[in-house]
């Protein structure tokens, strides 16, 4: 395999491995939030923020843990015949399924970018043009110029009313990292089909 592909695989695998090892402790954050929710409902006034924060923690936990799960091969698969196949046949099958997964993640990524742009106040036109305009405004004029590009920030329709762009950014980032990891797995499958290892 070319050095560029080897470098890509090493780079993506290293980022997703480290991120996955950090994010795996997010379960304790979620348990802590839910424990505080139970304590506050029992002994004090119920906290408004606990349910949504637990949901945000769970979304962050599984969406940022997704690339690590793909890398480790710990995702759920239906194994009727797969375990009896040779390593080369497994790699051929995996390469086909990774292409389908990459298409699915590409569609999800487009929706995530659109949803993230909406949460920043972009309600018409293409989300990618808006994101580009926001980045250019930030680079050339700083936070003040970027603030002028932003519209009304989307908030949750609950009593707590948190702004939603941070969790939508995390979702967009997690889907992007899953797509990059799927491409890394595709390159590893191609190498295994050719009798090589990356």
C-alpha cells in the first residue's frame, strides 16, 4: 500500500483510539448526572437540567465512541457464515459492507452539517456555504465578525432551554470521525485482500 494511505490509516486509527479511550469514561459522567437527578428529586427541589444533560452525555458517549467501536470490530454483526470464512473472504465481504456504511455515514454527515448550521441560525440556502462564510468571517475578523454571521441560536423547547449547537457539533464530529474510520477500515480490508498488513 502507498505510504500516503498507510499514514492516513495510522493517523485516523491513533486519533480514534485515543478519543475512544477517553470517551469510554463518559459513562461515569452520565451515571453521576442521573444519580444527582435522583438525589435532588428525593431530598431537594428537582433540577431542570438533569434529564437533558443525561441525554447529551449519552449522545456524546455513543457518537464519539462509534469510531473506536468500528476500529476494534466490536460493533454488532450477524454472524451466520462469517466465522467459517477465510481471512481473505472476510476482508472481501467487509470491504463491500464498509462502502455501504460509508455511503450511509456520508448522508448522515450532510444532515448533521445541515442541523448544526440550523442550530447556529442558518435557516435558508446551503449549509456548507454558511459554514464556509462563518469560518472566513472568524479567520478574517475574529469572534465579532463571526457573531455577525450567526443568526438566532436554536434552543431546546424545554423549561431549561439549553442552546443546542454544542451537542449538534459533537454529533457532526462523531459522524465525521466514523466516516474517516470506515475509510481506514476499507484500506485495511483492501490490504488484507492483497495479502498485506497495514
